[in-house]
C-alpha cells in the first residue's frame, strides 16, 4: 500500500470512529431516555425542553445528532479532499476523536454507576 493510501485509510478510520461513536450515543439515548432536567448537553436540553419532554423530543434530538454528525463527517471529507486544507482536516479529525473518546468514557461510566 502506498503512503498516500495509508494516510487516506487512517483518515477514513478516524471519520468512521466519529460516526460510530455518534451512533452509539444515539443508541444510548434510545435505550436510556433522559428528561430535560437530567440532560447535561445544553443543546440537547434545549431540544427536549422545546418539545416538552414528549416522545417526539427524542426523535428530534436523535435526528439533530444524525444531521450534525453527517455535516461534520462531510466537512472533514471535503477538507481532506482539498490538498491545501488536508492538514486542517487531520487536526480536526484527531481532535474530534480525542473528544469523542472522552465523551464515550463519560457516558459509559455514568451509565455503569448511575
């Protein structure tokens, strides 16, 4: 495999990790529904409050998370496709993965001991 192909594969793996961790977050939102008062994410709390914590609020919340994830992964792919912004794409993807690992650890530890 060429060096260029290896870099593209690693970048794809980073993007897949971002997408899969977001899917896991959506799964946890379905399995363990939360009320607005217990939600720690201010945007998610706002969505839940705007829909009065009804069942459709979770659908809107998960839909917003999916759209946000698709936008982020699409922007990362676009940055990576343009040679002069490729370094920016690497920085953003690596930073997102570090944040996602932290969020995943926080979410799973919270469910284990909560």
